[in-house]
């Protein structure tokens, strides 16, 4: 039986390609926006609450800045597979970019796959891509979007903020931000705090080299 995941991935592939998005790994798409910035889409699929052959799907909308992500992956010592597009500088889901922003999921079945794909493509064209183009040209909006990312609970999010500020020519602000993040840890010694301390130290060295 074809799964809901397979149905939506098959249904959305050609329509996304038709509006300029290049298919990558199953359910992933990329599109260059401005030099150094790439839009990345990923279908998110859940089937635990659905019947066999069905799934709930949403669309994640990412912006990737190459000059940020290559540095962040090194500084946080990431071993995750990236493929040149999976690490995202900003992350949101399509529902939050649409009128009446909210988390949105679509039920995918053999009968609804094509209509859901059409809705996701239209939402990408009308809301997702304009949002990504604004982030790629508006530094303030970019930094705000990174700060709103779920990744802020770990070391990756704060590292992205600091590296992005530095790439925007705001190295002093990046250094002050790193100091603030470390100070906010207080006396914590849990693994997440230790990882953030280690990342912050690498960040300081990188910022020193950048300014030197």
C-alpha cells in the first residue's frame, strides 16, 4: 500500500518544479534567492493519528545562508548529514505565513493528494517565497526570524544569531550577544549548557579571527 508520505511526495514534486523549486531528497526542494541565500522546503508528514494510507502533512519553509551554515556546523561540531541544504538558518511552517497565522496540517489520502499538493504549491508561491525573499534582503527580519527558531533552545540557535550578526558586519554586537548568552547560563552544568559553553568559546575565537 502506498503510504500518505509517498502520496504527497509524489503529488507535490512536479508542481513545485513547475514554479521553480528543484526537487532534492524525497520531499525536499531548493531554490536560489539571492547570491549566497537559498530557499528550502521540506514536507513534514505524520501518520500516527490517521488511517493506513493516509497522513497529516505540513510544509516547512527554510532560508539557508551558506556563509552562516558552513561556520555554524563547524562551531557546534555537528555530525548530522546536511547534503548542502538540510541545515537551515531560519525555520517556520507554511501555516504561520498565511492569513490568520497558525499551525496547519492537511489530510492526505489517495483522493486528496493532488488537491493538497495544489494548496501547498499555491501557499508557497503566494506566502512562502515572498517571505523568504524578504528575509534574504532584510537583515533585521533575518535576525528576528533566527531568534524565533525552535533551535534557540540549544547551542545551534544562539550560534546562528552570532554568526549572522558577524556576517552582517555587526561583530561587536555578536560578541556582546555571546557574552549575554553565556551569562544567562548561570551555574548550569547539564550537557546542553556545557555544549553551549563549548560553542561559545569556539565562537569567541572565530570572532577574534574575523576582526583580526
